[in-house]
C-alpha cells in the first residue's frame, strides 16, 4: 500500500505547479532550492552563530571495522539550530521537496516508490551502501 501523504503531496505539486512547468524550470528551481538550503545553514553559522562548523580531518584508527567506523566519524557541527533558523531550514527543505516531486511528475515517477526502493537498498546493503 502506497503512503497516502507522499502521494497526496506529489499530486498537489502537480496540481499547483503552474508557472515553472518546463523541465528546464523544474531543474533550475530544484538546484536553486538546494542552494537555498546551503545558504540557510551558512547563515546559521555566519550570521546567527547558533551552530558552528569545526571541520578537521576524520581520524579513524587503522584497525577499526566498518561497523565501528561510525563511532569515529564526526559531523563537524556543534551547537543547535535556534528556532528561527530551524523554521527557515525546514521551509527551504520543503521547497526542495516540492521541486523534487515536480521532477518526479515530469517523468511520471512516483516519489514514494523511489523512497521505498532506496529504503530497501539501504536496508539490504547496510553500511556497504555508499550512495
């Protein structure tokens, strides 16, 4: 059984996307939406300061197993998004999802089916999924 929320979202995108229906517009808007996600995170660091990025080379012991590697890998993030920046990032991710659904509509693909296939692949390959 397909997930109704995902299908309803994709149908709504198809119904309400009017101005940017061209595949070229959808591709450009999807790229722009992803850039806005990057910008929102950047502003959380450089303008608000609610989070910090402290990037250094990942240090992984040579004798660690692939399953244990997760314990040695870091996100390089410290702090937490403030409520304002969280709302902005959620909105930008939502915008990106909108254009991702629009891209699926352009090619008659079902977003939920893609999500399900990706989930099955992830579960089957586990830590060996380096997508």
